[in-house]
C-alpha cells in the first residue's frame, strides 16, 4: 500500500480522500453485514426431522396465585412441592376443564 504524506495535501484533497474512504468503508460494512445475516439465518434454520408438538396446556394451578401453573411435566414447581409437604394432595390443584 502506498504511503501518502497527509500533511502536504490540501484541504480539498484531504476531503476527497475522506469521502473515498467513507464510501469504501460503507461497502465493506454492508458486505460484512450480509455475510453475518447469512450465517445467522443458517444457525436459525431448523434441520430437525421431529414433528412439531402442540402446546401443552396447564393441568394444575396455585390457588394462592392463579398465574402460577404447571402442566404436569418435568420437575414440580416450588409452590406445589411446598403445598404437598404441608399435607395437600395433587388433585387439590387440578384445573377444572370446562
């Protein structure tokens, strides 16, 4: 790459050089952004052969805080474990289906 003595260039030449650099940078940034977008799209692509599963509806609800629910799968939530230890039964928290 050729060295340029910037101190000896006029203001108009420096400004022209600045505009050229900005244009080249803009093009390189756009190319890099497209490259990264492609890589991100490839990472997000689902290559799974599994069938899609429907959402699991909650089966149990905390009577003290109705927003706390459990579908009956996985580890029992803390609120349910505490209630079961206090002597309540799992069926006490069953959500009534309409």
